[in-house]
C-alpha cells in the first residue's frame, strides 16, 4: 500500500454505544474491588472488572478508571492501591462498591496492606500494588500497578460478570 493510503486516524464508529457495550459484555470477566487509603486516612474503593494481567517479570497488572469517577484524585495521586478479586459469595459487596451515596465500607472486614490500602476479608485473591504508571485514553485512565505482594485462597470460587449479570463458577 503506498504511504499516501496509510490511514493515520480511525474511522468514526459505525455502531451505537449500546451495541459497543453489548459486544464488550460478551467478554466474561472476574470482578474486583480496587481500594486505597488517602493520606487523610479516608478509605476509597470501587467495583472494577477492567482488571487484567500485564507482565510476569516485573509483576504488572492493569485496570482502568472512568475519568468521571469520584475516586480519581485518590487513585491518581496515591502511591499504592489494592486489587481484591471477589469470591462467588461477594456479589452484594460488588453491587455496593458500584453504588454512589452509600457507606461502602460499613461492616466490611479488612486488614491494612501496603500504603494502608484495605485488603478485604473473603477475597479470592489480593494484589498489593505500587501505583507505577497511568495512561489517559478516551474517557478512562489506565492504571498499571507493580505488584509488591499477592495472596490467594486456594480453591476459592470467583465471582464472574458477563452481559451485565453476575455469575458464579460452573466448571464445564
Ligand atoms: C461489574 C462492574 C464492573 C465495573 N468496572 C468498572 C471499571 O473497570 N472501571 C470503572 O471506572 N468503573 C467500573 N464500574 C463502575 C464503578 O464501580 C462505579 O461507577 C462506582 O460508583 C465508581 O466509584 P467512584 O465514583 O466512587 O469512584 C463497574 C461496575 C460494575 C457493577
């Protein structure tokens, strides 16, 4: 292809936002709650399924946060956060941490991880991350975390999310 024909810009989408969301919803994921503690001691946390692994050496993971999120300033300025992979029995927590105007941490048991980030009791796995880098893309910011510590509960069943609904694991 001659250089003059190389497209340097994507064409505008030929699909609606609803169609895009529905197509994305075909990708089944686990569910996480990403948590942190601000320098003032305030606990922050939200439900996120944009989590993914990036690199084994060094150990890197990523997740993305909507620019409009209330927790944006806490996560963009803090040195550490924790990613809690939810267990199958933590659906109520997943809903609560996606709801505004409620006390998300009420009666939630946790221990403090690196930088004070809450490690939620009953999580299937936890990743304690140094807030390594951030990339602004579209209406989200991609966070890359360098994992300083991680734990998991061997044999735990994870909570799953697909097509806008929560599921529990059913091995084929
Ligand atoms: C299953 C599920 C997955 C979600 N994943 C994300 C995500 O990856 N990133 C994000 O910014 N919001 C995600 N949300 C929405 C946030 O949890 C929700 O907007 C929350 O209120 C944001 O909290 P904040 O505004 O206090 O920061 C998800 C919600 C649900 C139910």
